[in-house]
């Protein structure tokens, strides 16, 4: 054993990288790298799954966090308490985003197909197209 993680199953990657590396790179810069990997990958369903999951899950949480920030600053004109509550919710969403990002990055590099609730089914379906 050479200590290298096993490749993600699902065929060779057309990115020129090992499938587990391409899958991990799909998460590296969140939905942006997921979109880049999705454009580059044509054959590996596993890599495309991780790219779609990155776009949907990390991109969705990013958009939700930004929405909470916008609402927090809009609430500043109405209520200081509303501002604080929305700001703390946004901070919690960003903390959750970071935790999810790290888990997805590590599991994909280790060759695991970790399917997230809600978006995992969509990612699976769209990866097969």
C-alpha cells in the first residue's frame, strides 16, 4: 500500500486527473470550482456528482447566507434586535458552510460518495445526464 486514497469509483476522469482528485477539486472553491469541473468532466458520473453537489449545496448555502446578510442590514432600519438576530443567523450559516465544505472535500478525496440530504438526489440525477 502506498498510502494514497483510493480513486472515486465511476470511471476515468476526462479532466486528466485521478477521479478522487477531480471530485475534491469540485469542492475546493465551492460552487465556482464545481462549475469548472462540471464543464471539464464528460465521462465520470462520480466526479460529475460531486461537481453538481458542490454547485447545489455550497452554492445554495452561500446564497442563503448572503440573503441573511442583506435582510440583516435591511432590518437595521427597523429593529436593532432584528439586525442582531439575522446577523447571527448569517454567521451560523457561514460556519455551517465551512464545516460542510471541509467534510465534502475530505470525503470526496477519500473516494466516498457522501450524498447530502435534499440536494444529493438532484446531484445524482443530473450527474447521470
